[in-house]
C-alpha cells in the first residue's frame, strides 16, 4: 500500500507538467488560429468591402515589410527608434525611482510636491514634444526625453504609493528586534515595492515607444515613426502597416524582456510562490 501511494505521489508532478504543456499548446494554437482568421478576413474583405487604398492587403504588407527589412535605411530607422526607446526608458525608470524614493521616504516633501507632480503629469506628454524639440533639436535626444517623461511618472507613482502603503507594523517590529535601515530595506521595502515596480515597468515600456513615435512624427530625420509618417502622407497603406508591424515586434520584445526580468526578480525575492497562490485563490 505504501509503495502504491508513493508511486501515485510521484506521478502527480509529471501529470501537472503534462497538463501545463497541453494548456500552453492549446493557448498558442488558439492564438495562431485567431491571427490566421484575421489575416484571411483582411485579405478577402480588402477591395470588395474595405477600400484597398486605406487598408492594403496582407500580401502587399508582407512585400513592404520584406523591403523594409532588406534595406539599410530600414534597419537604420529601426536601430534609431530602438536606441531612443531603450535610453529613454532607462532614464525614465531611474528618474522615477529617485523621485519616488525621495518623496515617499520624506513625508513632508511628499505632501508638498505631490500636487505639483500631479499637475505636471496632467499635461499630455505629446504636448511637451515641441518644447523638447526646441531645446534638444530634431535628433535622438528630444525623443529620448519625451519617452523618459512618460515613463518617469508611471514609475514614480508606483514607487511612491508603494512606500506610502508599506506596513508600518513590520518596520516597527524589525526596529524593535534591533534591525537597522538595511534590514528594513531587505525585509520590508524591497518585497513591498517589487510587484508595483515591475508593473510600472510593463506599463512604461509601451509609453516609451509611444513617446518616441510621437516625437518622430513631429520632427525627425530618421526612425520608424518618421517612416510611418511619410507612408501616411504618401497614402502608402502597405508601408504604413509594415512600420506598424515593426513597432508591434519591438513592443513584444520589450514586454518579453520585462516579463522575464519580473519572474526572475520575484523568484529571487521569494515572491513568485506568493503571486501564484494569490492567483489560484
């Protein structure tokens, strides 16, 4: 009886792994089916139902995408936009962390500055683009700072509110037990801020791309947004959708990197099991 129970217990993990693989395969199959159906409807409806000059066709978009990826100018535009997104995202994250930690750690400073930060954050970031172009020119740095502005406020609010919602009782317990600032940081602050911080990163990634593309729309000589704007002005729907496909690819790559970093950091902090138990409940 004991041997049978041990065999049953050993077979349960492998069964869970098989079930997980089946579920993953089913999800990906359904995703591919939905994408294939959308492309098929697009191909059939372009012309008879939808104006072809406005939506083009998947076959034409594929040819435009191949032409974009096979040209040196196309890769120059992609590299320019990727550089602006990555640098702007990094600067925005760093600025948001600093602002959130400072204003969240010093209550008086937070009470004084929070309404002012909210007022600045209320201004649409794309409305600030002409000012950045005026200060930094039409080169990459104006787009970098536009992207950094949008990311910084998202990271700031998540870090700031995370510090404000930190459990005071846990901090006092650690202090009573003789813990110092680095103990509070390790056992309370970082675990509390981990989830909202990585949520801010995932939200800030698309905002960085949006800021860069908006800046390239306004004034640029290179970049995917510049090519997207030119395609729209020339009524080149295939080229426009090809540029959009490149932007979607960049968004998926950035999101996958941030998701991997999120899982790794939470696993190292011991918070991954807590997230899984919370999701299952």
